[in-house]
């Protein structure tokens, strides 16, 4: 047992659950083997407390470090803020510049931006805005949107109704029973399912990820946009994860504009930052102080300075390289697995990828429910342990983290190492 595992044993005596974030809990990865803590990081690499070096393929800081760890321009901007003062009674000018840059990304529809400390908080804020704007309460939801009461209330009804979106076993304990049926789930690309909800409920919002692990078909996104407009429902796109996929997020790629949009993670580069952006019409309820949202650390100078430095670097060239790495991994491994007749698949799009050992050859992974039902959990654990031993921090729940500092050789090494391990597992 290494220093990380020993420290985690100590942590569990003082920190309920062991860690502050569920996705960083060793039991979610490799019980008894996960290094748990890091000593330093740089580029695409991370070192554990025993000095072991890994290429981080495990979501790069839970999706926050698209530019890599210790990016020089981001660090310089943050250190300048540290020297000049990061928090005073007055507002920081960086919040204005960051807001301007974010609105520019979503022209012409976006007119206003407010900041929070995390994507989950930004999601909760967007629901309050939508309810205030429409005067209605109910929300239709598709995707993973955090841990707040409005979202976990879905599991007050059907047991584990949220399992299809990211995690199984999200217990709604502590969520008021009165919220039952206030948030209603539907599945991606199932327009008729959404239409049924809309026809039988007076909705404030349709809340969804633009895409996760599958592309929209049968004009799904445009149908949702049209339905929301016709029924007076606020359409909210959650791009907390997918802001890393394309400039302006996947909404820009597909050309469908929401009324509110959520982003975060990549925009803070590891410093807590959540963003709610919206049209002037909908955000007017915030402008007029109808909706109360105010936090001591909203628009924190460190986060805003980091966000500006990150957006300056995330240009078209950066996105093209990031997505080409993802496409290479997906194409090469899927072609190889098909040729070898091995039930292994890389799924997703652009640089937002995952992989799984399916129970049968030819099975596809299009939703998180597919992942839980079709993937072989034991083989995922075996693979994770083997690839960690060979110098790659393995993937949590099959999600693959790519970052710009990864060199072509790093991608080659990951692909070839994956082939070697999978071949050994099926020898």
C-alpha cells in the first residue's frame, strides 16, 4: 500500500465519504490500488505521493484542464492577480472582460452572463431563472446536471431514474418529498417521449446536454428548439463538459441556440468557475433583481483571470488538434477491435470520449444506461489496473480525458498500450 492509500485511510476517519468529490473517491476507480493524491502535475502528467509518474487519461482534473496542468499563460495571469490582490470590497475588472469574451462566443443570441463557483451551482441558478421568467415550476431534463435538490428529485419517483445519465445509485435522501414530479426525465433523441411530457405538464424549462456519447438524429435538437419556442418553455443547454469540444460549445457546432447555456470546468482551468449565459429577454429577471443570485466568490478574480487566459488560447487551431486526437484514438482502436473480433469499443465524439468492454461484439454505447448495462465491470477494473501499472492514469466510468499538451507519441503510446492489454485479456 503506497502513501496515497495510507493517507486515504486517514482521510476516511475525518472526512465523511473520504473525499470532497465522488468522482475522486478511490472506490470509484481502483479500490486499494488508486494513488488517490498527487504531489505535482505538469502538462499531461501527474505524479503521486510515491513519485510515480502517469500520463493523465482520467478526465484531466474532472474535465477542467483542457490546456493541461500548469499552463504557463494561465499560471502567469493567476500569479499576477495573487501579487496585486485577489479579493477586495470592490469588483474585479476581469469579470467584465471575461463576460464580454463569453458573450462574443455565443453571438448573436446571448446578451448576459453571470458567474458562479461550479457547474452544478450554475445549473441550479439556471433553473431558478427559468422558473422566475415563466412563472412555472416543472422541468424536463435529459443528461447529468449535478447534485442539487431540483435534479436529484427525479429519483424520488422511479428508482434510480437518473442511472441512464451518468451514475447509478444517486440517493435522493434529504431531498424534500414535495419536489416529487417537479423534474421529469426524458431520453436523448426520444422526441416523442419529450412531447408526451410537454403535453401533460406545464413546463418552465427543458434542460439538457447538447450531446453526450451520441449525435442527434432525425433533427432532434431543432425539434426540441421549435417545441420550446411554441410552448413558451425556456430551453437550457448544459455545456459544462462539452465546452471543450468546439468553440462556443456543441450548440455552435450544431447551430441550435438555447435561451440559457451553462458552462464551466475547462473555462476555469482548475480554478472553480461556473457560467450562466442567456438572452437579454430571459436574463432580464436577474437584471431587475427578480431572481436572487449573489455569492461572495461569484466572479472571483483568480477564476476570471484564468478564464481570460484560457479563452485566448482555445482558438480554432487548438480545438482542431484536440478533436483530431480524439478521432484518431476512436478510429484506430475501433478498427483494430473489429478486426480482432474483440468486444471493445471507443464511443463519443470530438474529444469527449469513453470506452468499454461490451458483453457482446457489435454492441454500441449511446447512453450512460447502455454503459452500465452493456459493459463488463470486471474487465474494466482489470484494464484500469493494468494500464495504471504501465504509466497511464486510467479512466473513470470509461470517460477518456484528452489535453492539448499530449504529444502525438503520447497518443500512439496510449493506443498501443491499450491494444497490448486488451490482447492479453482475450488471449
